[in-house]
C-alpha cells in the first residue's frame, strides 16, 4: 500500500484506463466523473474519507468506468492489483464469485445511464 498526497484538480485515473489498483480516501474529497459528464465541472459523485474507489477494475480487470480527480487537498491510499489479489486469494471462493457478479451488474447499470 502506498500513501499519495494530491492537490485539487489532480487526476487519479481516467475512464478507459486499465485498472492497476484501488484507492481508499484518507482525507479530502474525490470527485467521480462519468463519461456522460462532458464538461467535468461538477462531479457526479463526491467521495469523502474512508470511501473506496477503483474497486471494480481490480475485481473484474475491465477498464476504468469513470474519471477520478481530487477536489480538495487529499490523501489516498493506493492498494495495487497484486496486493488486492493476495487478499482475495485468502478469501472464500463464494465471496470471490459474488464480488464478480456484483461488479458485472454495476457495470451494466452504468452503461444504461
């Protein structure tokens, strides 16, 4: 895991990029911008401390669905795909299956927006 400090406006990841890990918001606020939000002036979702972002990409390895940017001075904790997979390997097979199904369903819902 890696602690990353970010200034307002800093892009964490962009829609369409491959997922290399997930992030946990330690402090500040992070904006999530879906591809339909062309102007990207106001985020579709605002994440606060303890929120997790980028999790779907490490569950199903599909490209990022949205763009994430720091809205304020922020600290995020990066958990690499490899670190996540190690934790997942230690979990039950049913838990892994349910996570994959939920991720697929969320992606389908997002595509319908």
